C-alpha cells in the first residue's frame, strides 16, 4: 500500500512510519522543507496554503498527524492561534487538495483528540457524546469539520481522538519520568480527574486498524479501555519505579505556572471509552496501565 504521512517526525509519526515500512508498505512524507531528491516526499506549507497536489495522485491512504504541540508552555494568544491554525488550516488545505484529485485516496485518517469532550468529571464518554467547552474542545470540533471536503468527495474519513499517549520518548510520560525517578512525583491537584491514556504501540495499532477497517468512519476514540484517575496513575508509576509519590502539586500552583493550559490539559477530567475501536475488533496490546508502563519502561512485573 502507498501511504502518505504528515507529522512523520513527531512522536506518533516516527513510530508509525517505522511500523509501516517494516510491514512492507511504501511510505511518503508530507514535509514543509524542500523535498529530498528521490525521497518520495511531498511539499506543503499550511501557513501559506501551498501543497504539491499533483504528487497526491494515486495515493491509496493518507494519515494526517501534523499539529503544533499543545503541552509546551503557557497558552499565549499567539500560542493558541498556532495550535488551532496548524490543525484546522492544515486539515482544510489537505482535504480540499484531495477532493480535487482525479483519483483520490480511499481513506484519510486524521488525528484529533479527546480534548473534544472537555472537562467532564466522572461522565463516561463515547464517540456520540456531545462536545465539551473550552479552547481545546472548540479546536477539536473545528479540526474535525475541516475535513468536510474529503468527506463530500466520498473519501472515508476517520477522526482518531487520541488520549494521553504514553511513551518514554516524548509526551506526558517523558516529562514525568525525571521527576518520579528522583522520588519527587505526586498527584496533580486532588488526583480525582480521569486520565484516558493509550500506549504508543496501541496508537500505531489503532491507526493501522482504522485504515484497513472499512466500517470505521467519523470519530474513533483511540484510548485504552481502562482509564484511571490521576491518583491511580501516580501510584502505578511510583510503584513500577520503586519511588515514593509524596509530593502532590496543588492545582493553584499549576494554574499559576501554566494558566489556561493547566485547566484544560493537566487537570481536566475525561473518562473516555474506545467503543467504536473495540467494537470493530481491535485488540489492545496493552489495555492495563501497569502492563503498559512495564513494557514502555522495560521493567519486569
């Protein structure tokens, strides 16, 4: 299968490209820099609306993962605009280009996020749950709507709503590890908010499953079937590292440091279930948090 991937240098993208190549797929990358000769790279620049549409002809599958990192520093107005525009404008540009092709791809798998649901306390959330409120929820709604051109063209579009992706190579877990390894870890706020997580291996597996499973379209929650509270996550990580977790971080301290981002990304509660993913036959490799952490950190149970 000939597959084009955007965001291929990110945490998810790099793992996905390696997996696809190992399985014998031909992988091309959507890049902002000038394409290297004979690399199969395709040039685009969402900020200026530039895309080499002719190079998209004949591709069978598009996996769109590009987007500015969310959990890096305070959300200034400029940072929020970059987060939103990199997702909404990029998806719109790509979708419109695909819709104009003589031979469009069969499937477009787009990244989205469980930020769609906002802060929902103990509610059990699934794909047909209404959206939440706040910056992330609004961004996710616009992000998913930006693919409408591809949908109207008859392309099967899947919106993978990723939870907290666990990997020691990046993301939340990579930021936590140095603190927990020093025995300085602790719960965030009161620790009661739900964390809907997924191991990086299952992110890659879920994307590949969505691509080949024709009955999947629209939103698909890419999360473990076993969400945990922040307090439970903290205890599990501390136990696996054999370190104490006696140093909670008060919510007001997080808000002081990170502002709006603390409420929406660090303290928000979302108990999300992978109803469509599991219902379509996907088997999670690491559905239990402790198993996932042992695997990711290379420790023995």
